[in-house]
């Protein structure tokens, strides 16, 4: 993971957008190919947590929403930006 993160850098808004889109389609394409048997098979992360591939997908989704909430909070409370965005609708 250290070598992965050392090679990944998003320094501009455009690179962040491109990274989100690229990673979304990579995830989607990889999951789309999985059979039901593969989705319910367990896999272990490098830090030792074991879930089925379906559960990992739910964890990824929860993680994305977590960061979305962090970003929203930072913009509202730290940068005093009124985003006029409903977070949950």
C-alpha cells in the first residue's frame, strides 16, 4: 500500500475528478464480471479484515460517503461556504 500511495497524487481539481471517474469505472467493470459465487466468496485485506466481495463493495460505498461528509463539513465549517447542497435526499 505504501508503494501504491507513493505513486498516486491528485494535485488539481481536474485530476481529482479524473481519478474518481477512472476508479469508479474500474471498480464497476471488475464487479460487473463477478459471478454470484465470487460475490459471496470471502477475501482478506492486507490489514487482516475478511469480508465477502459484496461486503467489501458496501464498505467502499460507506467510505466514499464518509469522505463526502468530511468534505462537506470542511467547506461549510472551515471555509464558511454555503453550498446549498442537500446531503441526504
